[in-house]
């Protein structure tokens, strides 16, 4: 019978746990500060968020205030209306600031709803496998293949116009992207030994999904979220542009572009300014999402 | 070494039962091989385990050895109740585990725990050590917060860690320490049987002996039974009371390690032992190099599955699989060399 001798002593750290955790926080903070952050997207995103929250404080005028006396002012013509006014004399800058509020609200709520539904479907589908997976994924394929604009038209026709229905239309198509990506991640996580360890201990499937699988796909979820914010804003703008949902006169970027398209030559700023804002915000979220993906999960280099 | 306080009596304990703690009888696990996208048809079966019977006595270690793909891990998984066997039964305390009631199944799950090969994969990186260790307890027993905390600290000390390690995350530990955490977790419900699937293969050589000694110590203190899967023969020799050698889903030889390693009977066992490095380079040893590859388990050879590579194969070997024979006290093998028919025709 061979015998083993105790060889080499394993180092058991004696350091005070509290000291260590402070050190940990410091080093994590240091890492974030030292990392090359995408400052331009962050600043643009911050401006949008601040505008959305503090719109009434920031806007120099009421965005719905009609004043025939100052109509059709070009940007820079009158400095109390720095970005000009439209053909009813409403202040462009104020409308853009309030537009951030509309866009942010619609896309965040729609995305949130889509994320909750899609993540749940993805988790269940990926973990359950077999027939559940096949059925859920075919439904997901159908939802992904269905054009959003068409879905929105159907919903608006049936349920009538309004913010709630725009949100519904976006959520109805956007959840499928979450479901797909999350399912893919779940397939990887569920084969790790800690899931097997939980199963043989008798932990219920719901608890395994909640405690073991979900926390390990949060990174992916975060990345999909940021990458989709831009697309959702664009979708909302397209829907407003097409007149599906928001009532004319509301401050939404897509709607403003649509209202200005009859005056492209005579009042170029009506369409150009909101168009520029949409482009910049969408690009900011896309760049930030790309950066987040590369930082958190380099292997996720698939198009979402 | 602290002894964890007795929180519950051994689940399903039945004083009248005197057989082995766990045993499997003529166990088979076939995985179907399918072809076709829409209409699936079976084109064959992977015979992962094909008629294996083993006994695991209380407080002892039964080890399974064999090369990759021979069915060791599948056999161990049958005890973990994550898959159903194709045929045959798994018994625990004399009861078929697939015929237990809901309550009994929960007790069974608490009594059988596992430690896996890779401690980087077997501990959820998002959970703190205390919730990792407490998870089986939370699942099976209703303890108060303070009781749980006390138990976690006891378990940590049992496996040679400190109580303040409870507040850390797995990535803050070395491989050996992580394996200790995995062991503490497995111990938490005071199991009677532990499945050790290559518990030290992923660890540094210098740490292996410590973990093996810890496992031996725990076995003595808590009279645990182990089903050990390992490919390192020295580990097996050190740990086990019984060794089973598997080849292509079949148990070809079993017995106490001194017999199996000291006086191997089956030609495959001989080849397996000769392939391992000797304790000292100048030691004399007979070197048997097997020809060819392990045949596919989808269409295993007829008769004795080893006859295609066996250096001493006879005509009879390709006909029917040889019966298991006792060649010495507790030492059994399935080979025609040790049967009357075999010796007669040889």
C-alpha cells in the first residue's frame, strides 16, 4: 500500500477580511478609472438622461407654447430661441429637450418589458431544453421575423393610438432578441458543474434558474440592453415619423422630423436638428454597448 | 478537527438493513444515436454501461478505474439520479432509488453528495462561500440564520478552512481551497455516500496528498462511503478498499487493491497497470502495449469486448461474454483464462 506524505503546505491567508475587502473596492475602482472609457458616448448619454429627468427646469420655453410673433425663426436669429422656432412659433430647443423625455420613457419601458419577457423565455427555454425549447424558440423566430412597423400598425389599428400602444408594439418584437441571446448563454452555463451539483442536491429547477443561471447571464443581459437602447430609440422615432402612436404636436424626435419634412427647403432646421439628435444618441448608445461588450465579454462578438 | 453537531438522524436509517450501503445490479445505460432532422430514427446505441454490478459497503471506498469513455463517470452519475438507467437498478440501503416516494427521494438526495473534478466549475462564481456551503442545508432542512451560520463555520473548520472565509467569493481561493469548499458543501447534509469524480485530478501535485488525506480523515470520522473515480492508480491504491476496472462499459475485474494491483488477472488490467509509471524508474516491470484504439461503444465487439486488443485472445473470446469468476477471496474477473471452458480450450 503506497502512502502519501503531507507535502507543501497550502497557504491559508490570515489577512483580516475587512482590510481585504476595502483593498478590493479600491482596486476595482482603480481598474474602472484606469480603463479607457468611451467618454463621448458617456457624455451624450448623460445629457439625454439629464434632459429627460430635468426637462421642465432646463427647457427655456414651454414646448407646446404657440407664439405666432416668433414663428419660423432660424437657429441663431433670436438668442432667446437659440435653435430657432417652428412654423407655429414653438421653441425647437425646448421641444428637443422634452423629446428626450418621450424617447427615454418609451424606449426604457418598452425595453424593460421586452427584457423581462425575453429573459424569462430565454432562461426557461435554455434550461428546460427538449420540446419546451423547440416550441419557445419557434415562437421567438416568428416574433423576430415579424416586421415591427407592421406589428405597430396592427396594434394601433386595433387598440388605437397612444404612448402605451407604441410601447406595446416595440416590446412585442424586441423581447425575441433577449430570448435568443439569453438562451444561448444559458446553454453554456447549464453545463457547468455547479448546476449539476445543485441538481443532485435536489434544488428545484426554479431556484437553479434564479440562483445559479440568472446571475451568470446578467453580463450578457446588460450588454444586450445597452446595444438595444439605440435601436429602440430609432424604432420609436420611425413609428412617430410614420404617425403611428403619438398625437401630432407632441414633443417626440421622430414626430418633429416628420412635421418638418414639408419645409425641408424653407425651414431646414425643423427636420435636421431632431434628425441629428437621433443619430447622435443612437450612435452613443451603440458605441457604449460595443465597448461594454468588449470589456465584459469578449466572446460575445456576434451581432445582436 | 471539529465534529459537526448531529442535526438530523441519518435519513431513511433502518437498523434492520445489513447489506451494502449502496449497490447496483446489472445496470445498463444506452444512449440512442439518431439520424435525420425531422423523422428521427435510431441507428444504434452507445452502450455507456453494459451490465455493471457493484457493492459499496458502509464506510468504505469503492474505486472505478479505466480509460476515458469506459463508463466510469456514467456509472457514478447513476447514483446522482440525474439520469435514468436503461435497465438494472440502483439500490440505496436496500431500496431501489427510482421507486422512492417524494419524501424518501429528498432524503436520498441529502444522503448522497458529490465532489467534482474541476473546482473552478463546480462552485458558482456569483455566490459567496457561506451560501454555497449552506445551499444543500437550505434545501433539505429548516434552520434559523444563526444555526446556519454556526454550521457553515463548523464545516469550514472541518475541511481545514477558517470561519472568516465564509464571506468571500470562490475566485479568492486557490484550487486546493476551492476543493475544500466543495467538500464542505458536500458534507453539509451529513451524507452517507459521496461520489468523488476525479477529486484531485485538477489540482497541483503538491496539494493532492492533502486533499486525499482530508477525504480519508473525513471517511474515518463520519464513516462515509466513497465511490471514487480516478485515473491515477496511485490515488486509487491509497484511497480504496475495493477497486473495479472498467473497459467499454463493462466491469472486467474487481477486488481489493492489493490483489488487483499486486496480482492482476484480466489482460486489460495488466496492460493498464503496466502503462502507469512505476514508483521508481529502475523498478523492473513488464511492459504491455495494447494494439489499436478502444473500439467504438456504438458497435462493441462480440463476445468479450476486449478480444480485439487482447494479447492472449482465444477463439472462444469472440463468441460470448465470459462470466464473472472468483479467482481469489473477493477478487473477481470476467475472462476465459480463468474459466473451465477457457482453460480446457487453451
